[in-house]
């Protein structure tokens, strides 16, 4: 047999190209087209220099590919002059629809566009993410003509937060919009059976309509990758035990299905050999492995994690079909390059780094120098065929331990969180899901058209497997609190943890290998970088308010932002990730200024993630929580060197909810900060008139998002803030902030900053009282943030 081994220089080429693509994703702005084409021609001079020159050539070539992809993406985005305008769109609905009590949401693949007068429009839009409030139930595969009010894609920008704008771009979405009432809105054709999205929706609804299932949401996540039905408690249990990766159809599931396909195909091939000599048993195995992997990826909608896994399976199977031996690390580097060529923005996906790192550490720990051999080399008589159940379970637990150790640093860097239960929980959870749940679930799908009764038995068995899984995870419940760590990462802890991981992963027999575990434990306990004396962050939550105040030993959240849908709110999706990223392990206090949803909508989501020691509210009777304190009783306290005090000037004769807002005064040294909620001019006049409100503030949260009903001249003249901070939606329907209010502050010398245009606003004071400012959308700029 001929053996094909990649030489060392060739082996580095995929990595050099991948490095260039990654660098292109990190640039803050794209170069102009003129410089861009010069960049495309310059690498040709490097190729002939050999060695480092060729490596640099490949890096620049990858950089060119990534930048070209960026220009191509921006060229398809909705032009700025069509922002907030009505367009008649004809297209087909794709993807899984989202149904909730407020709206229908789905993607539309654009076929044609017209103005409201019927004139053809030539806009380069590929997909639109549309919402229909109060509309009919939408289904994948339907063809519609709709009048839409279009917007350019835009998302919130917060440290540690989900980049919605980037996610839309990677999904090929060039505009968002909502359906406008119009007589021309019409369904042109029902869903057709040739649509992949239609079949995925039918599979999801098939599970949802089965009343006998105990875990339909978990089964939907495993079958079609739809995790929308998972409750907050279920997701918290999976996350805190390190088993949430089982609900993302990725490498583990695709790899298992490929192995299952190969096993069935190899058996079929051996049967064919009985009648047709020369028919390769391995050939049918490889073909069925690819078919099974493609089929399962299609059920998951070719989501980004499945694309990564599918590429890795394809690389291995093509190498085996070509009767080649490719080193495992070489196959991994080729798969890495293939993923980046298809999706140059993959480096911003945590799953990208975690999946490739997991495979790499497994290869290093269990023989990364071995080749991906032909299937005929590992027959039933091979050494692996003699492994008993005990040895297989031991190997599985060892693999989980290696993955836990190898992913410890990436998890801490990417999520600021790790669970020590992961090896123990996954040692049983992975066999249950991959050997009991997924095979029966897929078997039920295949059997439904031919033998419905057998399909119901398959579903029942898969459901019982999930019963066993949840019992196992709930049994670990008492350990979850102390086993989840949120260390503050510092340079010293990273170096020590890296050395500890290396010692744990080196081959057995290396002296002092046992020191790796104490080194990792010590790294998790080391103190982080010196915390600022005071940090105030106004998060970007759209139309709403959420402010995080931190001292070295305490944390407070003032207002919790809105609830965006039945399944998503600012508390769990924005505030909690920011707290974890900032190293906050516990929350001392939450203040809910008043009952309006844009200030209190994220409260339930936040307290699921962080249980506060104390809750204050402007309307305590309106907040459903066991022990709520009234902020209008003028409470005051001190944390470290920072003083906190609630101000109360009494209510107007007919107080509305806005005027019941908590007003919090924060003082550090000679710096004064006021968080005013949504108070309006009546309360502002009273606060100024009573003489309790400090003058010449350092920071002021502009009341009521800068509405015209607040910030009268006497208030602005008294507070005269250095920085007036507005939390508002980008071009929101309320028109906040009012231009006259903005001008009023500017005339008094205030710098007006808006989360809609600057992202999260972060202010830190050190022990000497020196202030540093960070405008997240500006200081952490990405090229897709371009206006």
C-alpha cells in the first residue's frame, strides 16, 4: 500500500492560510478597495523567496480572502437610504419559524423587491429576518409577498455579550424588518415538500405534537438543533454540569452518526462480497458514513457547529476513500482551514475554538502522531476489538478528563466559567445520549413513514434515555454550587494554569506529572488583577436601562433591562454574561427603579443566574419577589470606599410609575454619580428645590432616556454633568433622546453619550480617583459595525 505523508512545510500551509483569515476577521475597519487589490498582488513577490517567504505569502493570501469576504458581506447589506422605508418583498420562508405570544419570526429568502408604488428595486439582499406581530402562523417553505419596513442589521455591543449583528451576517441576513398592514400581503404558494426547512419544521412539530413525551424540548434540540423550547432551569442544569454541549449538534453527534453509517455500510459491503467478488466492504462503509453525516447535518439545518463537524468527517472519509494515510494532526489542520474558508468569521464563535481544541488535546494525549488509517487496518481482530466494557468505560472517562483539562484555559478565557463536575457528569451522559438517545431518535424518524408503531417505540426509548440522563444530572445537583468556578483571570494565573495543563497532558511516565493538578488548583485560587475602586457600566440593552456598579468586594445592578421575547431577556442574555466576565461571583443588590417593562423585564432572568442578597424597588408591591425593600425610605450604606444613598423628594399629587423611580446617588471621593430611572420634571423640580441633590455631577444617567418630559432647564443647570449618559434604542420608535434635551445638556458643557451609538459605556476609577472611559462600540470596533 502506498503511504502519503505530508512534509513539514506542506503541513504548515493550512495553518498559515488559517492565520491570515483569522487576522482579517480581527481588523477594526476594512481597507478601501484600492489598497485592497494592491494587497492581493503583493504576495506574489514573496513566493519565490522560499521558506519564511512562502509562509508569509500564505498568511497574506489568507488575509486577502478574509478581507474579500468582508467586502462581499457589506456589499449585500441594506443601503442606508432604504433604512426605515417600506418595501414589497416576494420570497420563500426558510429556517425554523419562531412562535411566541407576541409575534411570528422567520427568515425570508428574497426573490424580488418593489417599491410601494410597484417599481422594481435592485437591492442586493439575500435574506431578511422578518417579524409579524399579530399575524398568521408562518411555515417554512411557504412563498409570500409582504410589505416590510426594513432596517439595517444591528445588535447590542457589550463586553461578554452575544453579537447579534455578527450572527445575522454569518446567517446571510442583510436586513431585518417587520410586516406592515397592507392589502397586498398574500401567501403565493403553500410549503412544498422539496424544501429542507419544511421537513425540519415537520420533524420538530412531530415531536411537539406527541403528548406522551416527557422531554420534547430536549429531543427537538437533539433532532433539529432547536433549543428554543428549553426552560431556564434545564439549561442551567446542563451548563452547571458541563453537559450543555450534548444539546448542540456538533462533532460528537455527527462523528457518532458517521461511525454508525460506516458500521452499517461495512456490514452491507461484506454481504455484497458474497455475491460480487471484489466489491469493497470499506467503500460502502465510507459512502454511508458520508450519507449519514450529511443527513444528520441537514436535519440540524447545516448550522455552524454541524458545518465544522461535517468538514472534519469529509476530510477523514475522503482520505480513506483515496487509500491514503494522513496524519491526524494534518487532517485537523486541513479541516480548520476548510471551516475558515467557508466561514471566515468563525474565530468569533466560542464553539470554533472549543471544538478544535478538544480534538487537538485528544490527539496529543492519545497519540497525535498516528495516522488516520484505512478502515481495513482496524478490523475486528485488531487490538481495539478486544477492549471489554470496563476498558471502554475507562477510556471514555480518560477522554473526558483530558478534554476537561485541555479546555480549562479556553473556557476561562472565553466564558470566565468552568465546572469541575464535567468529567464525572459526561462520563455517563455521553454514552447515554450517543448510544441510547440519538440512535433511537433517528431510527424513529426513519421508521415513521414505513412503520409508525415502531417509530413510537423508538421515541419512547429515546425519552427513557433522557429520563436516565436527567436523573443522573439532578443527582449531581448538590455539588453544582461549589463545583462551578468563576476565577478572575490574570497573567500569573494563566501562566500557572498553562503549565499545569501541559503537565497533565504529557505522556505517562514523565517525572512530576502529578504536579499538574496542584498547579491548576492554585491558578484557580490566585487573585486576579487589581480591581478598580469603582466601576460603573451602562449596558447596551436597546430601549431600556441596565447599569452595573462594582466596588472591589461588592456588586449592584440598577434596573434589569427589557424582556425581548418569551424566551429572551436582558437579565439572562446581557447582564449575567457581563457579570461573569467581570469576575462577579455573587450579587449584593438589585435595584428595580419602577415597574415598566424596559426597566424590570430582565429581573426574573437575572435572579435565575444570580440570587441577590437584597432587592430594592420603587414599587415594591409590583415586584414578585419574597423580600423587596422600598427604596424611597432613604436607605444609605457604604461599600469599600464608595457611599450609596437613595434620594426621595416626595411624590407629585398624581404620581405615575415613572415618578416612582428610585434615585440612587453614588459618591467616591469628590466624584458624584446619579442614577435617576425615569423620573419626570415634577420630581426633578422637587429634588433640586430640596437642596439634597449634588451639583456639578461627574456622571448622570439622563432621566427617562432623554424624553422631552424630563430634564427641564432647572435640572440641567443644577446637575451640569461632565457626562450625560443616555440608554436608548438605535433609531427607536420613541425618538429618544429628544434633540432639544440633548442640546440642553450640551449648552451646559456636558458630553452626551448614547448606548445606541457607543455601545456599553464603562467608567473606572482607581484608588487615586483617576477616571478611565471605554465606549465599547468605539474602542472594540469591528468592521461590520460600520454605519
